[in-house]
C-alpha cells in the first residue's frame, strides 16, 4: 500500500521566476565579497565556535582598552573588521538556514515520492511485459537500465 502523499509542492511560474531573480540578486551582491576554500584549507584553519565568540569579543575589547598589550603585528582595525564580518555573515547564515533546511527536506520528500511512483509504474510495466503487452517490453527495456549492476571484476 503506498504511503500518503506528504508533499504537494506547486509554485507558480511567476513565483519561481521571482525567487530565481532574488537568488541572482543575492549572488550578485554577496559573491564578490565571499571566499571559497579548498577542503584541505578548511581542515587546517582555526574554527570560531559558540564558546570562542565570547573569547574573541573579550580579547578585542581588552586590546582596545590596553593598547600597550597589543602586539605590533596585530592591526586592531583589521581585527575589528573581521569581528564585524563574522557577525554579519553569522546573521545571514542564521536567516538562510531554516530556508535551506526546508528546501532540502522538501526536495527529499518530493524526490522520494517521485522515485516511489516510478517504482510502482516500473512494477506495473514488468507485469504488463509478462502479459505480452506490445508496448511494455520496450518500456521495460528502457527503464530496467536503472537496475543493471556493473559486472564483477575478477582479481
């Protein structure tokens, strides 16, 4: 027995166009300011976690109060800009995370239901091919490519 339909997503063409245009605005406004990292670079960097945020903020405040303790090679203006950028980016990520999570969940549901529908149709086509339906054999041959396994190699 099939599961009940958990998602019935219909977004109008106008809304889809508006959403894509909005995404393009985000891309155009954000990407010139953002950097991308290679996986090896990500692994070797210090990570700012929730506990570290207070440490960074306190360190900055102490540096502003006690300039004699700031090392000569630490530029406080750059330090301040990094903190501001961190706060700005975290706020953007917090605003986008629920949307991205809902998009991912909706994609998973819609994809799962679509795949389940395809499997139901495939099973029906298999039965029709066994019953010698004239179109079913051609359809079955085409759809059965999904289930072909790579031949096992002998060592």
